[in-house]
C-alpha cells in the first residue's frame, strides 16, 4: 500500500529550520539576559507594578538591601511608601522607561537611590525592571560643595563690609575719645564711655569677621608655642570664673611653628571662652601641646607632622546634629543676645590663615575637645656624608 503521509516541501523544511534557529537564538539571548541580571554588581529588581511585589532580585540587590528585601514588597522598602509606586504608575503612563530619585530602606539605613526603570507587559502584567544606583555619597558631596560655596560667598561679603565698617568704627572711637577729654559732666562722661565700650565690642566683632574672611594682616614668625602659652595664661585666666580650673600639659622639646602671636591669642581665647560657656556649673579646661604625626589623611587634616594644640572641657558636649554646623558663620546655639555665632567661624578662618587645620571631638555629657594642627617648623636635617671620612 503506498505511503499516504504528506511530506513537507523543501521550502517548508527551510522555513522550519529558520524558525528553530530563531527560537534557539531567542533562548540564548534570554539566558544571556538572565546571566547579566543575576551576575551584575549593580542591584537590580523585578517588580509587579500593580501589586508592588518583588518578583526577583539579583545577588547585588540582596547584598545591598540585606534583610529588608525579605519584606517582599517595594512599598515597605521605600521611604515614601505607597507614594513611590503611585508616582511610578503616573510616569509609566507617559513613558515605558525613565529615571527617578527616591529613598530606600536597607540594613545600613536609608539610602538615596537613582532608580532606572523599564516596564514590559508580560501576559497582561506590567513588570518593572529596576536598576538601583546608590547616590547617597554623591548627594552628600554635592551638599558639602554647595555649603562651601555659600560660606565662601559669606566670607567675601563679610570681608568687604568689615573693612568699610572698620573705618567707621575708628572714627566713632576717635571722636568719642576727643569728646571725653573735653567734657567734665559725670553723666555725659558715662554716656561717652558707653559709646566707646559699644564701639569696642563692635570692633571686636569686626575683627572676627575679618578673621573669618581671612583678610587680617598676618605677621608670621617662628614661634615656640610652649613659651607663648606660658606668657598667655594670665590673659586666659581673666576670662574664667573661679569655679572653672585651667590646666595645661606641654610635651618637652616642642618644635616651633610659623605663627602670629596675636592671631594665636584670638584662636585660643575663642576656644577657651566657648569651653567656659559650656560649663556654667564649673569644670576643667585643659590645654595640651604635643607633637602629632598624621600618617593617613583625615577629612579635616592631611597627612603630615604637626604641633597639636588642644582645648578640652568637661562640659555638656555638642549634640551630633549640631556638630556639622559649628564652624558656619552666625550659627549659634546660645540664647538670643548671648552670642554672635562668629566665634568658631573666626577660629577656623584664623587657623587657615596660619596654614593649620582644626577638628573637633565631642560626646554628650562628657565634653568637647578642639584640636588645632600647626605644621612643624623642624630645623633642616644636617648633611649626610656618604664617604667614610668626616668633612674637615
């Protein structure tokens, strides 16, 4: 009996071979995509847009999010909660792909995320592929840069105003002194003294503005801080009440620095007054001078050999949320009328004028320690003789 089974034509066989090749290629591409997803070192997620369920996460995402990922739902991972998915739905209505900055919870805390997403329709479900870039440090660096620009602008403004204001104050104090020499009436003399005292307080604030703006005239010379401190203790004692003890500790054979005695007095006096104000019920202020070598650069201090001047107190300490702002001009935690907010800003400006650096350590209830690092002015090394015979 003849075979009745229909045989495909050569053209049909060729079409089937092409279709098989296409399917094999599609499967291979799918495997590549899966491999890229799972092996990428960038956190990636697959989400169900309608329910918010996390369908899949690669190893980088599991490492980045930690146990937070076990919640299994994007709404509980986002600091914005359900609002994040609502916003994403609105964006998807206009575009199938895009970028959104949001905040995600992780085991290490809340992080700023730049989420790149693309939405595909899979069997009637909208699946979102999210690639999450951690931009927390980048945003923090941008904020620090903007803050530096703002402070630099304030410094330029303060410096310009302070110079003009200084001329006005010189005239006010000069004319008041002339008037004082020609007046006999006691009441009028008290008024004139009040004018002079107010003008001198304004002049002091003006000097702080100039120090912050780094426009004071500086006269640098080799300076032994141990001798300078010994000669300055009487001045420092005068600003302290009896219930505050001033202690000093000085390392022997201290190296000299390149400094300006007047600018140094302004730095230390401001730090001591700040320490005094942090201890209304009394305590101890300790001034320490010692050599310090910074081998690894720190945020506030580059590597190098320094003479370190520390002013430590046993006061209330500085709250962590306040610490980043203490060197900002006009920032003060004191009650209105009790502080200009220029003290530490002026200290930082003066320290920078002397080529130094300043950092602070503080703990609530334990006190604070401000350390100023001045580059050591070490004597040059004697010449090294390579021959066996000494030079005569």
